[in-house]
């Protein structure tokens, strides 16, 4: 009975057009393709650019690279106030608005979107401790954002590819 149920489930899953996002394409290419990341301003921008270059390097198959343009915005919100109104915790929010332009430069086929990452950190009482804590939070946020970018781009490119193939 279980085998019958399982085979019916697998058959219905195959019939719905499901295909794993990171599965090899029928043409045999990478999920996203080669991507050239433009220069991103700021400390967190440098970390994000470096991480994206590292993560997306596996997508390089020698084909012309798409161009990824990112505008990064940072917002710090103070949390956990003491009686003297000094903060004990803070929240760092990075918002990245991006445009992924295909290698052929066709603006109509460009993918636009945004990725948001939020991290919190303690504000120590030491004199320069907050600067160090902020820098560490920026690095953690940028590294997390790079992973989210990979998933976001793979999903958006797969959706665009499915739309182009009429699925």
C-alpha cells in the first residue's frame, strides 16, 4: 500500500513540472551562469563583493558573464536601553537593491530585486568596543547576504528560464 502511495505521489510530482532549482539543466549548464559583480561601496560592500565573487565563481563556465549591480544601504537601530538611555544592543539592517543584466546587455531581460539581512550585536562598555562590534556585525550581515543572493539569483534565473520555455 505504501509503495503504491509513494509511486502515485512521485508520478504526480513529475506531472506538475517540478524541477529542482540547482539541478543540472537539460542543456547541461550552471544554475545561474557566470556573473561579474560591480564595485560595492562601504565596508560591508567590500565584504559582500568578495563573498559573492567566491560563491559565484563555481558558476563560471567560460560563457559571457551577466553584470550584477548592487546598491547597499545600512541602517542601525539601537535596542535595549539602560536607565541612563545608553544602548546595550543594536540591530544592523543591510538592504541590497540589485539589477542583474544579462551578458547581451538587454535591459528588458534584466532581473531586479532586493535582499535584506538583519543581524544584532551587543554594545560593550569598552571605549572602542562598539566600533569593533559594528564591524563584526557588518561582516556577518554581508556574508549572510551573499548566501541569500545566491539563492535569490538561482531562483529568479530559474523562473525566467521557465517563462522563456513556456512552462
